[in-house]
């Protein structure tokens, strides 16, 4: 099962725009590029039924959505747990069985991305405890939360990723590796996927220009400068991540979701980027019969 994240259409100069008009543009161009599924992040005030109907207008299906939280803040947990319950209920209503789950972006790490800045073992222990509580809520709604390590958050490095997965029971937390974020943070995605292959529920396929990542770190660039101004992200196959190695590390016969993600197009418009991504998908992820 293969999908794409519509982030290139949603991330603009004024910030993140998750609204129906923006999604209509994204869905039309994604369908024209040849994708048939989209990461399902539903706009506030839109029901699951309305979102499915919108996807259906463009011949698209939903792929697992994304949930993030400030697990380091105990005071925020009551509201966060309720938000997690509602989000999981919506995802379940869309027919999803997995959802990506991550820690929220935080200023300290956005300022010095992919370096494990301001590491605090006590904070990590709090994050793990509250993430586990959140996973209990999500699994209670019939979903499988899949840990998505993300640069700029308190679950960023390989060590933090391992600590979280080792501390939380597999029946509560699966693994949702993002090849690009792991690579940028210095991890080997294939090696980490191999270690936790029995827990992988869904994957974000993302590519990175390693030289840009290195130059950004040497220059002290923050997250936005590295990703937007310097174009650290790129379309699959255009960068340095061993995507084929990561795919080979998955369990034999893996049938979970593979979601292509390019936050900021490296080649042309969002549609140009999607077309290039689809070309890679066709060459690497589809059978000869499916290509006919």
C-alpha cells in the first residue's frame, strides 16, 4: 500500500494550511501524478465521512495520519489524551488501522536540529511515560500507534528512538520509521528497521541531501533554514538515503503502508515533485503487472 503526504501543498509562507480548498488543489494534482492514496490528516471541523467523500471525488483513498503531542508537559496531558482519543476515533472511522505518532516540535531542537540538543534523561523519562499513556488511549480506539522519530522533537536521535521503543511494550507502540528524519539525525534507517522489524507498522519514505545536512549543521542553521532555504529534503532517489536498504530491512511480505514524503519540493512545483516521486515509486515499488 503506497501513499503520499500532501505537505508540499499544505506548508506555505504563512504556515501550515490544512483546509478544504488547499486539499482540493493537492488532491487533484496528486491524482494527476498517479498516486491513489494520501496521508489522512483531517481539517478541524471536517467529519470522517466528509473527508472520505472529498478523497473519493479525486479517486483517492486515505493512508495513515499523524498525531503529535507535548508529552514532556504533565499539565497538558488531560487535554492531550482527549485530543488523542478524538483523533484516533476519526482515523478509525476512515478505515485506518495504523497511525504515526510523534513528539511535538520544540524550540530548543528546532534551533539546533539533528544534534540531540538539550538532552535531559529526566525529560525523556517523562516523555516515555506520557507517550505510553497516549498509546493506551489510541489502541483503545482500535488503532496501532507507530513511533515516528522526528528531527526537532524530544524523540530525535537513534538513542532516544531505541529508548522509547525498548521502554514501551510492543502491544502499545509499534514503529513507524521515517527514513529521512533518521538519516538526518545520524541513524542508519536500514539498521534500525532491522532491529525493530517485527514492530514496523508503517513507513515514511523520505530522502535527504547529506551534504546539505552537514553544511547546515556546520553553519548552525535552524530547522527552517536547513529544510526550506537550503533544501535538505529531496524526492526519493534524488538524495543519499539508502531507501532500497531500508525497504529490504522490512519483514518479508510486509503489507503495511509506505508513505512518500517530501516536505518542501526540491524539484519544481508540488506537482512536479509528486510526478518525480511517482516515477521512483513505479520503478521501485510496483510490479510489472501493476505498471501496465
